[in-house]
C-alpha cells in the first residue's frame, strides 16, 4: 500500500512516460494500417468503414452544458454593454 501512495507523488511523470511510450506506438500502428489499406482495396473499405465509428462515442453532457453556459453569458454581456450585435449574431426571419 505504501508503494501506491508513493506513486501518487509521481503522477505527472507517470502520465508523461505513458504518453511518450503510447504516441510512437500509435503512430507506427496507424501508419502500418494506412499502408495496408493502400495496398489492399478491401483494406481500404474496412478502414473507411471502421474509422467513422469513432464519432459514435457521445460527447459528455458536462462539456455541452459548459458551452451553453458560456454562450448565455456572452449574450448577456453583449446585451448589457449596449453595443450593436455582430453581423454573425443577427438572426434573419424568413
């Protein structure tokens, strides 16, 4: 148990070491995957079919709530300042 408490003080170093080991391995693996997909037409289809699945992972609600809060605060500040709205902020009703 003492070992775990000692490792807690080296948290940043452990994360940095993990990143230094992980990124080169990831780059090599992805480059080999791309080379395989280029040499094999079926591989290209598999590559194109699998990678869009990454976008299926949901965005955490806390991130979207934070963005909504920032937008509301910016709108409130702009209204309080009395400046005319930007061209991008103007809504046109058709």
